[in-house]
């Protein structure tokens, strides 16, 4: 994840020779729009996965409270831009959650 203060870009790279369909990737809440996918036919790719947007869901993954199920073609690179998020897409942390996390360390 890269940020410039206003925008966030998530870069996903698959160096393996196998597709990763419905890969659960931990993210912050919001919608993610595909800006660039090396697997698109215009770049000589297969164009197998045509998803252009992904919405974060409340399923923990990779240390994040939310995730997207993204299709990652083999030998590809995907750039995703996180759109502005509303308060309803931000998971709430309660005092008991904070206490539980601090006792885990």
C-alpha cells in the first residue's frame, strides 16, 4: 500500500505460474478500483479476470479487519486505487477490542 496523503494505491504482484482465484487479501475498508492489470488483453495478457472493482468485506486477513477476494492471474501485476470511504465501511473498535489487543502483546 502506497499513499501520497490523498490517494492510496495497492500493488498486487503474482510471480508464480499459477492463477490465484478469489485470493483473500487484507485491506482497509472501502472500494478498490483496478487501475492497471498486466493480464488485460491490451497488454498481451489473457484477459481471464475482468473484475474492475472490489468492495472490502468484514473478513479478517493479513492482520487487517477487512479483506477483498481478488482474482490474481499468474505472472501479473495489478494496481488498485482505494476510493473514498464512508464511516459505514470503517470497522468500529470498541474499548474491549483495544483491551483484548493490549493483553495479547
